[in-house]
């Protein structure tokens, strides 16, 4: 899989082992086993450096929406790199791809979200949204209204502020420090983990009451924004109860709290919509953050899309400076890639495919509920999570040391399937090009992997009920 006279797979493994610090590096296993080196991708498939093929049900990292190996994507980036490989976008500079992409995003975004600030990815989009909350509220004459609320089991990124806004178990480690003053959290809307005996409507009432109580505790005059993923992706694909998001948005509007919809995962077709906020959940946010599917992972790019109302407030006196941005904001090659990516999605009706095949994907994944250890299967269209438990009736978890999600993903890899392990969870977000035949493959191999791991655990003396 390497070029003639190039490094061998073993050479690549050693180079990576000796020199790379990976995101979320787990030092013990990495020191022992190193990394799986990938060499090629096409459609929904990956090949490692040894030539083994895998169906990538992870979708890269929620991002390879149009699939890998698209020659026209490479050509669009190459053409733009030749014509204009870089131009800064600070103050009063722009370039053609960024101007066209800004207009395109405004046409796709809901309501009056007609303004775009380009970033390098999802984390920096959240970072910018946090700053904009402060900036906007101060411009509105509310300089103390700068605190924010987010939710438990949320993941908003890995910059200092975005990770501080996040609160996913395992992400908070003792060796790092996080901003805590002015950042608050309420419960995740995970109905599977609702208090015993509480139906979905009562659970929704409980969550809304908690949010109101948190606002009363902090003081609405001190709260500038609420950060929420429409579906909490890395927290376990948590789909909120019916009516939850509209009620939360209404409370925010009542108290002049900006609603920031983190659609880094859900935007660009993951659930069959360009954006899930309005089309799927019926809410009109004040800001949307996006990345990932914006370029289908071909090149880094993120964006904060915000309302005309926010722009008008910030620009009101004509003399202010918005002193936030990045060298690569509006990068012409990245923006050209995004425009081509959106063109492909429109031309091939990939949102329609995500809806049609995604419905079938949900049905096949739900069949896993009959298996040992599977306590819950949840999600929406092409983002699904399997929650593995020790006792299905009591919903008790297996010990962390067993690392059951990793055992299942490792077993699946031996049969040519990649699913993402996250503690006791296995998460999938395949490309929007997936077919029903490929869904069948994912369902069959994942079911076989879960059975094999359950059998192995039983032989080790682990009791599964």
C-alpha cells in the first residue's frame, strides 16, 4: 500500500509510535500497541497500510458525509490552490470562495441567520460563539450578562473554552484545569436514564423545571447564552424528548439568553436536513456552529452562523472592532471544498438518501435490542448509539475496566467493520452515501461482535442479566 521505495507499513507504524501525540492519547495502550495506520479511502471504505479493508461506520469522526475518494473534491481544491492558495480575511479583505460560501450558508440556514464568521473547525466556532455572547450582550447594554449554561454529557470541542463548556465523562482529567466560573450545567435530556417511573412527558417537564431553577439561581440578568447540541453526539447520541428544545428556546427568548445550537455533527445531512434545529426540532436558534460535514472532512473548516439581529447590535455605532478570528478564517481552498461538497450533496440528493436509508438504519439497529448486554439503541437517521449494560432490566453498567465498547469495536474490526467505542457505548455515523445492503452488513457484523464479546465475558465470570 506504500509507494515504491517509500516507507513500509512497519516503518510508518514506528514513525508514528516514536513521534506522534494523538488527540485523546491513551498512553499505556499506545506505548504497547501503537496505531492502526490508514492508507486509502473510497466511499464508505478504508484500507489500512497492510491492505485490509474496513467498512467505516464511524464516518471518519461524524464527518465523511459524501464519502471518501471523490476526485472532483480533490480537483476543486487543487484548482483553487493554483488560482489563489491563500488570502487573509482580516478587517476588509475577502476572497471569492469565502464570499460565495457565506451566501450559500445564509441561504440554507433557518430564519434570519444570514451572517457567517468562518473558523478552523467546530471547537473554534464554539470559542467564537462564546466570545460573541459576551460581545453582543455588552453592546446591548448588559455587560454583566456573560455567564452561560450548557448540559452534562455535552461535547462542544477541545479548546480551553469549548472544553470548559463541555461536560462529558472522561474528558475532564486531573492534569488539566478548566474554566468553571461563569459556566454552568444542567442535566442531559437522556430519557433512557430518566428517574424510575417517569414517562417522557414528565421527564421533559422535569428538565424544563431544572433549567428554570438554574436561571433563578444564577439570575437571568447574568446569563448570556445557552449552548445545546440538538442531538448530543459524543455524549451518547442523546435525542431529547418531544417538545424539550422548543420549550428551552422559549425560556431563553423570555430572558434574553442567546440560544446557540451546536450543529457541528447534526448539520449537513446527518439526520436528513441541512440543519436539524428548525427542520427537525422546530427551534429558531440565535447562532449555529458547524464544521465536519461542511467539507465532509476533506479539509478543515468551521463556521459560526448568526442572526441579522446580533449583527445589527454589534455594528450599531459603527466604531467597534470584533477582535476575534483566525489566520485561516475563510481560507479560499477550504471554502472552495465546502462549495463543491454542498454541490455534490444537492446533486445526488444525499439528504434524501440519509432520510430513506437512515430510517432503515434505525430499524436494523433497533433489532440489536434483542441481544445480551444491549440496554438501549437510540439515535436519528445516520447517527446511532448502542448502549451496553450488565443488567438490561436495571440498566446497570459493566465495570469500566472491562472496556466493553472497545472489546466490541476490536472484534468488529477483525470482521471488516469499524464502529466507535466510547466507554460502554458504540457509536455509528456512516457516510450519507450508505446503501441498505451496507446497512445490513453493519447490523449483521455488529450483532455478531456483541454476541462474541458477551460470550467471552460470561466465560470470564462476568454476570450478564
